C-alpha cells in the first residue's frame, strides 16, 4: 500500500472511531479531543467529514405528538388501525425518505419471528428498505405481492425490494418469477384496481396484473399503503375507500388533501 493510501485509510479509521464515540457512546467533543490529542475544532471537522462522506447518517424522526389530530381524523374517517404522517419536504427524495422512515420504524416495532410480509412495487416501497438503520434481526419471510417489470427497473421491483428488506431485517425472501403485467386476463387471476369511490375500475390493465387480488388483501391482518407524492392523493383516497388498508403512511399535505377530497366527492 502506498503512503497516500495508508493516510487515507488512517483518516477513515479516525473519522469512524471519532463518530462512533460521539454518536453511539455520547462522548463529548472535548473528551474526544483530549483522548486523541486533537483540538476541539479538529474533532468538529472530523464529525462533519464523517457526515459528508456517508460514514454517519443523521435521521430526525418526527415526534409522536405532532399531527396527532390529523392522524386521528384519517383513522376515524377511513376506519384505519393507524396513520403515519411525515412532515412536508420540497425535495421529492427527501419526502419519500421521510415517509419510508416512518414505515421502517413501524416495521421494526411490529415484525416478529415467523411473520410473512407481502411486498409491493414502486419507489415508496423500495425506499422503506433503504431506511431501516437499526441493527435488527427478525426471522421473517418477505414475499412478492406482484410480479416484476423491466420498465420499473431493479430498485422498484418487488423481488429486489424483498431481498433488501430480508437483508436489513436478517430474514429470508421469496421471489415471484412472473411478469407484473401479461397480455390478457386468461393468463392470470385478477388483481382489481380501485377507483376514487373504492370500486373496481374498468381500464386497460384490469385482469392482466399478476399479484394479490383485493379479496386476498382483505385476508392480510395489516395492509400498509405508502404514498409520498402529492399527485397520489386521489388514488390513495380510492384505495382507502375500498376498506382494504389498515395502515396509511403519507405526508401532511396528502393527508389534508385526502380528507378534503373525501368530503367533496362523498356520495350522498
């Protein structure tokens, strides 16, 4: 190893050790400075570099007291077991991560050995696996609730999400070796789409999707729906009205929009 490579490795080791002491063992910067014979400013710079270079990931979780009234309104209106509401962010990736963090936290508290978790498709579902940070071991099996799609890409396909979740939780994953969408209804059982009133929708893909049906979803004790984008309020409302959802994870803006839209479109 060259001298420059050794220096880089040494810097990384020092950053990691300093970060672990500060963030995991609650050792003060002053105490760290004395231990390593460094200035307080040098310790501060090392901690900043550790964050900048991805050694440390800082997460700010929303306090449970925030948005309690909004959560209660959703639970009462749509007969949910729970609602998880994330604060609004202008950046879509940050917003998605905020909602996914709530779901990851919920799974960490809820999953136990022997559970089977059916996993869907999409960026929001995929982000959940990326936001499981606590070292946990759950002997669970993650299975695909729908087939895969080349158009979705690796990150958003349920098979890859299952594998990432299994890796994060120390469980196992099972693949569904089938496409998400086939040419005609005869090739599979129907997964019915839901319109804004919670009724089966008639559209071009009805009867062509390979995955769990609405009737099968009703048999699952806890169906978790995740929506971070503000464009999904109407679709989320339709899914809520179907009665199949137990846990909703979304944003403050979406929650307000869903409640207002429900009021405006409710059938007499």
